[in-house]
C-alpha cells in the first residue's frame, strides 16, 4: 500500500487569502445570534476573495462558506453554535448513510474548492443542551434513533475539493463533529477535537466521519470523543451499492494521532459499503473501546479491504472487533459481505479482550489477515484467531 501522491506531503505550502475582514467591524453586539450578519459578509467576500476573521466570541446558526472565502479564528476567539435548533433551517443534506431533509451543520462547505479554515481559536458546538434532550428522549423512547432528536453537526464538507482545516480546537458538537461527503483532497491537521463522556455523555459525536470520499489526509491531531474517533461511512441498506449517492472511501491516510477516550480508533460502518486503501500509522491510544472495529451490517453489501494498521500502541478494551451490526436495520434480507487483506504491523497494545469476533458464515467472510511484530497483553484472547481464513503471523505475541 503506497501513498506517493504529492497530496500526502505534510510540507505543502498553504495559499492564504490576504484580504481580511474582521467581524468586530460588522457586529455591534456579540451576545446576539449573528447568523445573518456573518452570512451576508461571507457572500460579499466571495465576490472579491478574502478571509473572514473571527476576532472575538460570537454566536451563530448555520453558515455556508463560499468559494474565495477562508475562515480564520484568532487566539482567544470562538465561533459558537446556537443552542436553538431553529437557527439551523432544514435543508437537503447527507446524514447516516442517506441523502434526506435534515438539519445542516454549524459550518457547511458545499460545492466549494480551495479554502482554508484555520487559526488558534475555537469552534464550539455548545452541544450540552442537545445531549440532554437526546438522553431525555431515549429515557421514554428506547428506539429513538440518532436523527430523531434534532441536532446539528459541527462541520460538513460536501462535494468539495482541496479543503484544509487546521490549528484549531473543535469541541462539543451536538452530533457528528467533522463530516466529509463526496469530497477529495481534504487535509485535517493540528486539530484538538473533543467531546465528553461525562458527566453528560455526548451521543454520536464522532470526531471525523469520512463518507464516500477520496484522498483524505488526517494527521497530528488529538481526538477524544464519546463515539468513534474516525469512522468510514458510505451508505446503507439493501440497495446501497446501486445508489449513486453512496460510494467508496479510498486513499485515506491517518497518522500521528493521539487518542483519548473514544469508541474506536477506526470504525468501518455502521453505514459503509466499500473501504479500500486505508493506512493508519503512528497512533498513541490512551482509552479506546476498540482499536479496529468492523461493523458487518447484514442488510448492506459491504467490502472492507486493503486496510493497514501500523505502529499502534497504548490501551483499549478490545483490540479487534468484528461483529454483526443490526441497529436500526432496514431489512430482514441478508447480503453477504467481506473483510479481506487486513494487516497489523508493529502493534503494542494492552487490552481486556484481544479479539471480539463472531463468525457469521451466512453474513460475512473474514480472510487474508496478517499480524507482523504484534504484541497484545490481554485478560482474554476471546477468539481463536487461527480460524481466520488464510491468516499469516510473523512474530505475534499474545500475553494472557
């Protein structure tokens, strides 16, 4: 697996837009919700080109970045999401593996190319109110889905190319934090992405969701969130593989990341059809539930292939989790899926369960796994890894 494309060079030169427009020159009362003022300014800047500068702490609803507009957030400054869902007017969007009418994100980047979001400041989803409402609803409606309790994402990038998001703190999203859909050549780096697991759990606040996208480079970040650290999406359902709105994730490079608490370092699913050429390397894990989690959704035709986990160290509850995923299943029909060519190199992990794998021969096949220079200290092995079809070992040590 090679990533020789120039795009993956960390030493690229960022092309900034020099003309700067400071919000303090346009907003008189920063304590009011300033969505219209900020959006009007974005629209005007897009005509001439420039950078919108967040130079204090402002509150806003859904914003839509345009071509020719960079967004800079200065140190000790923040862009804060409104806690009123009516400040996120319904729109055609993409969420949880389907295109539908739903709420936009706080920052929406749709059909836009060649822009930067950066600075040493903060993007704050102010998600606490939304989380509390979600858990209240779940308390009386156990079948409440993630979408049923209305809440916005934090950043949504759709059908866009050459987008750089870097040097920021991004926290407390109400829903998914950064969602990339049908986009290419995206760099996410030097980010601090967090949401809490206590005292109020932040439900479904995945740090980064990659959805039918290509050439994504994620590096030099800190991630701690109350759901998946990085999840690969792409579609779900019996006809997902024939739907033009869905697609493959490929050429994804994830490196030099520190993970605090999260449900997994990398998850394939729960709505995902094809992931290929995925490289995860140089990862330091503090408190993950899973290192690699392959969710095998029985109502979706899935292929997970050519995934390499290289240079992973730290602590997790489970090292490798492969199981059926039936939450909010759309059909009782079963489509046969595969997870093949999955490699683990240079691993040093302490965990409770080394392998949490359930064989479902009528639902999915796992084969062609390799373990090279792998050390796992665990309380339970949990599964006879020799049963994986065509498995290869080179210096595998499991200390039980």
